[in-house]
C-alpha cells in the first residue's frame, strides 16, 4: 500500500522522509537503483586485484563499482588474475606510474585524471575514455569505446601489435601516439587538434 501522511513543521526546521527503495508516491512508482560503492586501491597486502584487503573500503570491486587508483605517494603495479575483472569505471590519479597487467579488464569508463602515466593492458572499455592529464597507454588485446577525448597536455598511446582498425571518434587538444609493429586504421571522422604520431 502507499503512504498518506501530513505533518506540521516548525519554522526553520526540516523534515526528512525515509522511504523504501520502491514506494508509490501519489500513484507513481519511484524506484531507486542501488548505488555502486566506490573503492580506492591501497595495496595493503600485495599487488593482486582480487584481494579484498587491497581496497578501501575492504572488498573486491563489483561489476558496477567505480574504482580509484591514486599513485600520488608511489608507483603502483596491480596484477589482474586469470579470468579477468569487470568494473563500472576506473580513475587513474597521481603523478607516479600505474601499471595494470595480467588478464583482461572490462570497464565502462576510464579517466586519466592528472600527471603521470597509466598503463592499461588488455580488455574492453565500453563507454568512454577521457585523458585529462599525463599519459594513458593501452596495449594487449583491447576493444575501445565509441568516444575518446584527450585534453591539452595529455597523451593517449595505443600499442598495435598486429593490424587493427579503430572506429572510435578521437577528439580534443591532447596528443595521440601509436606504437608497435602493426598497422593502424582510424576509420572514424576524428577531430585531432594537436600532435599525432603514427
């Protein structure tokens, strides 16, 4: 059943109603989706992604979680175990190097937030890439999203081991660099504003 309530609130005071995740308000159903828990890499135990104590709050990130990897204090190397992992988003921060190696990472959004370098080895980036600062290097067997944006002073590096065609739209004032022996075809209508190295 729905809720029907009246209340008198004194001047200058607030009233807060706490409702279940799914309630009816004036005949309309209001469904509140679960909020993904953000997790930050702390690497307390070792370099294994799947060890709960390496994350804060403690627990291995779930498929809808967004994670932050901050290398402000030191370089970070994280090993993705066999079978790969899936998360909603990854933000790389900090001025020291970050390397994700091992099996594939499937992720919605990747953000390289500031100075320093981050290396992403293998996996699928489904929604978008934003390189705000520093360098984001992607290698291995990877699938890129429809949109990639690089801001001024930032660099996106794609390693191409064998022939590859990319349909992503790459835009922005940042630099784009291709490494590796393979040929690369940029099939979309891209909007580069700065250096392109192929």
